[in-house]
């Protein structure tokens, strides 16, 4: 049965260095697809850069809705801009960064491990430094100015 899911129903993922809303997942009744709306803001001076991560056992497909950036992966650096899509195979380390002048917004689709038959252990690998940087970014966002109108909020 078809199902409409709204942004208001999306789950905030609280991932380091980006805003991520999980719109479709096993929790919402999907059997094989996860869809996330992701925003990667321009890094501020002193921000801890996100480190690479990988997904064990599933690929990730990212469609760039706005902005430009670069996905650095084991296979090389891949420049991306609005309208581009990148497919990242299982196990390939990757991280996406935005240049100083561009704000990045994309949809990421995969079979992220939120499905009932998926392993309970989180598959993406992030460093402790990255999580610490995320907490610092959250504090800055709560205290700082907002110059960009986020499609996620």
C-alpha cells in the first residue's frame, strides 16, 4: 500500500558535521529502502573536520539537490554539484566536504541498518573526534547566527 511520509514525520539522526533527517526507513514501514535529507554546512574556522566512514554490507547513493562539494573516497576525489549523483559501494571509506562558499543539500538513499532484519550494531564507522566535533557544532549552532535557510528545519 502506498504511503505518504511528511518532513514533520522524519527522524533527526543527530549525525556529526551535518543535519540529517531520515524520511523513509524500516521504522516507517519500508522493506528495503532508507531515504535521508542531508545538509552539510560550510565549516567554520576551528571546526573539527568530519572523518571518513563506511557502510558494511550496503551501498549508498547520494543525489545533490543544491550546492557543490567533493566526496573523498578510497577510489579518489569526486567533485559534485547540484544534479549529480554518486554511488558508493559497500565498505568504501568516504566523506563529503563543502568548499568555503557553498552549502550542500542532498538526498541519500541506501539500506541503512534501521530494518528489522538488519544487524543491531551501527554499521557506519565514525571517530570519537568526529563525535566531539559534532557536539561542538551543535553548541555553536545554538549560540550562533543563522545565515542560511535550511531545507531541513
